């Protein structure tokens, strides 16, 4: 991003896809090559094949490099700048609010401060993203139901003003595992290291509670209002609020891709929106080859998706931010994202550099001839007009 030196100097030089190609021991992505990824990356490791899809770049309109804000922007929300505040600054206020609701609340460690609610739920900073933007409500779901975790999360949400509060949990993880996974970052944030805790491994559930987002103005809700089908898969269903959508939780990349293919067969007319999350997790782990492995797995199933597409289908592939595993830190990186758009009979051109991720949602709206989302400018005509 052009503003990275001023807004996120730690991300200067980040280029996720380029650096994975530079340093991975193995990476083969024939389907992404076919769609035109190398027209953007121009990397000597990739084959220079004729692109069958259109390609371009998307700027992030949201502040920072945040999954929640990025997903909302993709769906057509005009992003609002969040308040940034570490959890320790409001820990006493949140503790008092929870106690008023009848919860037992402790601050077990005065050096690394977090809240322990009813001896099983941890309220703390999210240490996997930008400073002071997100608080996590982490829970072992063998000890408390996710509905009860959500109730705790809603109390926290009402009493803080940061961008996002995430209620999350998994099975076959103990309170002790969560507590033992609490870490303090160099910048002072304290929270559960979610990948290390094991919370993602078994029946993971999450709900993201944000601010400044009107779901009714997103393409998902606009389509369901017009009686079109909408299916949200993976992190999309964790983050996007759409009451009438079919929601399919999934973290495992192979499962996400299989669910996309399964729902292509089921759906008559509508939108399937899915997130491959394990690439992001490999970025947080600074695991270059692990990242490449997940890209290759997604590319393998991408071939099946392309085979199933009819003359009326359109495929868009992009990202919500960067997560460069080589940059020297384990957080998201503020980068322009790649854009690939493909349909049988559609143009295979350079779409150019766009101002916002929301251009995807605006293009979907024009294709379906429904009202525009809050943000974004359609590039649909570029895909269909005579060359």
C-alpha cells in the first residue's frame, strides 16, 4: 500500500505472494497461473502462460490490515476507522460490567493482565492482529456452551469501543491449555496464542462482533432480500452477518474447498463466498513452506471448481490483507491484494488497480441487477464489453 510507510512502517517491503515464491522449497500453482496470477506477480518461478481470466489489484480502504474489516469491505461496507486501545486500559470497566451480570471474574496475573470468567473463559487482547483493535473471548467448549460464551462476549462488546470483539472456542481443549497459551507481545498486548492453544483443532466456533457495519447494505443481505441464495463458508460465516444465508463453519483448507464444490452442485442461482483461513494461520506462524502447501492445496481444488463452472458463473479470487511470513513479525501486513476474475466467455484483460475491496461486491450487484452495496464501483462492464 502507498501509505504503509506512514501508517504501518513495520510492513514496509511486504509482498506476501512474491516472497513465498522467492523462498518456498516447493510451490506449483497451475490453475492460478492459468487464471493470470503471473500477470500481477511477474515472477520467474511461474510459467508465462496465456491468462484465461482477468486480473488486477485492489487497495485496502479499511484502516490497518484486519480480517474483520477486510471481509466487511469485500462484502460492500465502507470502512470506519477504529478506536485502538489495549484491553488493559478497560479491564476494570469490563470486569465490573461482567460482575454486575452475575459472572465470577478474576485477574489472575497482575503482570500479564487478563480476565478469567467463571474459571474457564479468558477475556484478553487478540495478539494475532493490529495493536488494540480486537479483544478475544476464548473458551474451552467442553466446559461451557458457545451460546454462553456469546453472552459473555455481548457484555464485553457493550462496554468497549474497539473495532471488534471475537467470541471463540473449540472442543478437546482445556482451560489450563488456554491459560498456558497466554503470551505478552513486545508492544504489551496480552492474550491467548490461539494456534498454539489448540482451540482451532476440534469443532472450532467463532462470532465476530464489530462496529460501524450495516449488514443490510452488504451484497450478501441485498441478495437474500431479492430471494437469491447465499452460502458463507469458513471464516466468511464467522464474520459476515446475514440472517438468511446458509452458514458452513470450516477451518481446514481441504474441507473449505470441498464445501465450495458441494455447494456449486446444490445452488441454483446465488452467491457462494468462502475464506481459506489456513494460509493466514501459516502467515502468523511465519511458516513459508506451510503457507505454500496450503496455496497448492487450494489450487488443486480450484481446478475442480473451474471444471464445474457453467457459462453463467463468475469466479472472483482475492484476499482481505497480506500476511507476509518473511517480513520479520507475525502479524498481518498492509498490502494491495491481487484480483482474479474468470468466467467462460468473459474478457481476459487487465482490470487495473482499484480503490477498494468493495469493488467485488459492487460487481456482483451489477451482475445480479440488484441495488448497490454501501461501497465500491463495479468492473462488470470491463469483463463483458467488446474488446
